[in-house]
């Protein structure tokens, strides 16, 4: 793999806290839902948490990629 590319492991490591937050918000929304209304009561909260996670995922992926490319382009040892 090209050293300028990000790896799934790097991205997963960068998202650890965000993944935990998504799981917490999902569990909270489902647990707060009334019996028989789980989907109706939790769907919007879970969708909002997922949308926020998706934004953070994409931003962190872009940041990792940019940082790798900048390090490569401006490395003092680069010829």
C-alpha cells in the first residue's frame, strides 16, 4: 500500500472515541424508548447520532490523508 494512503487500522484508531459515542447514544435512545414504540421513539436520535458520526468519520479520514501527504511532501529527509 502506498505510504501516502491511510489504512483502515489508522482510521479505526482515530475514531475510537467517536465509535464509543455512537454506540452510547444508540443504546441510550433504544433504552429510553417505550415498549412497542422502540423504532418510533429511537429512530430519529439514532439517525442524528449516525449522521454526526458519518461527518466525523469523513473529516478524520481526510485529516489523516492530508497529514500523511504533508509529511511525505515536506519531509526533511526527502530528496
